[in-house]
């Protein structure tokens, strides 16, 4: 700064110096500066010896001095250092952040399973009642007595033939799914009520069974039909876990109650949807794309009028519809057609 303000003196020193080697030392002596500063002055071009250039260089030195002062102030304050770190980390997260790709596992969700080779495998048939009672019965026991016992007012909701080593997914009304194996249930008889799943699986207070699924090798997809007329088709592999977790949260979307669930592993199916204003539609599951996110809200399938809901969803082959062409739709969403008396469904049994 001293040299820039007295550039005439710098020129005089350079002009009156007899040898090139003495220019730098003479500038250092004349202005009391170090060698680096003297070399900078000696290399200034003649065209830059003007007022504008000089003022810019002075401004640069003042800006550097101010920046050095600010940095020293920051270094002397732990709070300011932390604030800068937080700000920069937030900026990186906003720019490069991605959704978590793995789930956090709590210690209480881990269970130890017996090695599979030690678990005997044999044919069984499973039964689930509407109130959540579950039974696993061998083929021999079924041959002796096949009439199932239920509590008064309860009844059969699901049954399927499988094997003792099969995995079982139990979906609940709290958007959770409990994973277990049939080998963890005792073989029982048709004459008993069976295991009450909320107690057997230590479910949360007030949690009820929505449906059970036998996923097999986890191929295919799982279709959720919601009360708001939407449907979500989710890859079944999204429920497979490498660890021995018993419970998965976020099993499906919580935006609307689930009215029905369908396992799609052996091809597509045709389903019938019924609304509370007396309409029905038939559609193919092939019209729905498979999603990888379990909590997807799905896509609109049945267009509902204000204050109306989707009441029921069943496979077409289980319906009483006679004139199927009347209700079948080619594109979604659709409102469906008004039900004729001969096509009306039988009274619905809740899950």
C-alpha cells in the first residue's frame, strides 16, 4: 500500500539503480518491505501505473485484511465454528441427500430362529379367523376332523395348504407387518380356537390382524385396495429381510384404510370393486404397475362420489355378477356401473 500510494518514488528507485540485481534490494530498503513485495512492485507493467489500478490493488489489500480478521474471529469462537459446520453439512444434505436405503433395526425387533435344517418340514393347512385366531393343522389331523371351531360370531377368513417351514407375514391395521415361521406354531386340531395372533406375536396395544400372507420365495407382488378408491401394487420382495426381524413398520400406506389385500404370484387376476353408492367395476390387475416403495399411496382405480367409499373388493370368480361385460372397464380410474339386483354381492364378512 505504501508503494502504490508513492509510485513515483518506486519509479525513481528503479530508474536510478545501476544494475538489475540491485532493483529488489533497493526497493526493500526504500520502502521497508520484504522480498516478495519488492518483486511484485518490480514486475508491475507500465500500463498498470494508473489511478484505477492503484485503487483496485488498495481495495484488494483492505478486503484481504478484513477477511483475515474475520477468520481469526471465527477461529477464536467454538460456537461460530460449529455454526459454519452445521450450515455446510445442511447445504451438502440439501444438494446431495438421498432417501435412506436401509431400515433402522431396533434391538427388540431381532429374534433368534432355529437353524432351518433342524426344523422338520411336512404338509400343513393354516386357518385364520376374522377375529385373529390362527391354527396350523397337519393333513392327518384334518382327515380325522375337518370341522373348524370358532368363537361365537367369528368365522373363517383365510385358509391355505403349505408346509411347516413356510414363512408367514401378518399384516395389521397399524400399517405394520409381523414376520414369523409356521414352525413357531404348535400343531393343533380343528376342535380348538388356535393362537390369538396379537398375543402370540406381542403386537402393540390395540393392534388387530388385517390379513396373513404366505410369501414363499417372495416373488410376485402384493395388491392393496384402499377405501378411497385407490390401489397400490407393491413388490413382494420389499418385505423380505436378511436379518431375523419380527416386525416391519410402514408396511403399506396409511392415507386410507385397507379394504382388501391380494397376493399376485401366479399370473394376473380380475377383481370386482363395490362402492357404497351401489356401483361396481371389474378390472384386471395387469392394469396396475408394480411399485418398489411399500408405503406408496397407489393410483386411483374407482372414482367415488363425495362422501362415498369403496366398500368391498373380491376376486371376480367369487362374485355373483352375471353380466360381467356391463361392469368391466378398459381404462382406470372409472366410476363403474350401477349394480343390478341380480348382480348384487352377498353380505360382506369383514376381515
